[in-house]
C-alpha cells in the first residue's frame, strides 16, 4: 500500500534521511523504530507531503504522491497523527472528533464512524461533552487518533503514540491500535518503545542516522540478540504479548 524508495530529505541544507526504503502492505501493522533524532518523524512528514522529497519516490496504492499537497494526500486515504497530541482545549471531545471529518460529506457515514471510534475508545464516549482541555494525556492521545480516523483513512501513520504515557495507558492504546487494524485500517507506527511496537506489528524497521539499520519480521527482531541488547534490555514477557493480542 505504501512504498518509499531511496528517500532523501531534510531541513534547509541539512540532510536527515539518506536513502530510505520502506514498504507497508495492506492490512499490516508496520513499526518504524529508533531513538530520538534518527529520522522517524522526518520520514512521516515527507510521506504526508509536509517535507519535499529531494531524491527517491513515495507511492501510495500504486500512485506517486511525493509531488502532491498534504490535503491531496489525505483525500487519497493517507493520514498522519502527529506526535504533539494537540487537541483544541476549548472544544468538546466530540467537536474535536468531528474536525477530522471536515473533508467528508455524508452525515450518516460520519455518524457511523463516530460510533465506531467510540467503540475503539469507550472513554471518549464517556467524555464526549467534556472540554478536551480537561482530559488526561492518555485520553488526549485517544482523541487525536480518533480524530485522524474520522477522515476514514485506508492507512494511518501514528507518531510516538506511547510518548509520555503511563504503562497501563500505553497498553490500552496499543490494544486499540490492534483493533483498528482488525477493522480494516493499515497502520504505520513510529515508536521508541521497541518492545511494545514489535509485539504489536507484523514487520519492523530500525532506523539510525537516517538509514535503515535492520528490518524483518517482528518476531524475528524480538528474538535477535542485537536488538535485545541494544533496544529491549532482555527478554519479552509472555504476559505483555497475551494482553496485546487478546
């Protein structure tokens, strides 16, 4: 569904990505992993059309998109949820969600999607009339993912959804992401929480200094001694995997 080939881009004269190749298949959860400053968010910004492609190409569902405007990319069904967890604090939860549907028509479909998002995130239903500025950090993360889903994407890109959240809240978010994929939305997730992301994903890429350092099936990366020593700090608990999947 998404194919990035030889991508080079950056900011001003500073090159951040130095020839990235990455693919996301339809119906998959794919994880892009690495530390701060490695180029993860830069890649998402390039895919979203927020940064120019200096070299290489970006294709979505067989169409070259790296020359399109961000709004044109969104209308094709490719949506990014940014790392900032930005909501409109003086608007209610439901008003924030409805902003995600501003490019759409069809009130019945929009209403159906709103119900579906409340199914993914029951806490948002409970707080639908509450001002978003009063939500916890985890609830705001649920809100911004839900707002992205209101655009009815075929592929959603999530930038650091676990950042600054308590472990129990992170688990709730990742369980919801698994359900979103099961509902037919392909997911590219950018994360520093390597363990949880690989438990969730089918395939993973590890990026360092603007280059793909390693890639492979998620279970294989979890079992790789180099990944364990560099990113995981030991073995993966079976209970974590069980909670995510079930």
